[in-house]
């Protein structure tokens, strides 16, 4: 499972994973395709260290490779 970790200015470490990314093979491909929005976004779940609440984001399909840590941090802060 691919994931990203970022730390927000309040020193909370967030681990973000794309929904359904833990599945393998054809089932994962089908689930990822079905979960895409009309705009081509995908659901991403970010889980914090400590007592903050888990959040769900909608990010671009290529968020793992092309979204900077700063942009991911900003998306997390905006969703809180």
C-alpha cells in the first residue's frame, strides 16, 4: 500500500492513503476506477497522530507523485 506522510504546522503527523489502495490486482483496479469522481479525483483518507480526527480528501489521481508536501498539508488544514 502506497502512502504519504506529512507534518502540519501544529506538529501533527498525518499518514494519507488512497481509499481501496490496500487491495491487489483486478479488484483494486476496479475499486479505484469506481471511486473516481466525475472530475477525475480520488478519495484519500488521512489519519493523524495524536488526538486529531481522521479526514477524507478528494485529490487528483496522481496525488502520490505530483502533489507537493506543502499542497497536501494545505488540503489537510482546509478540511479540518
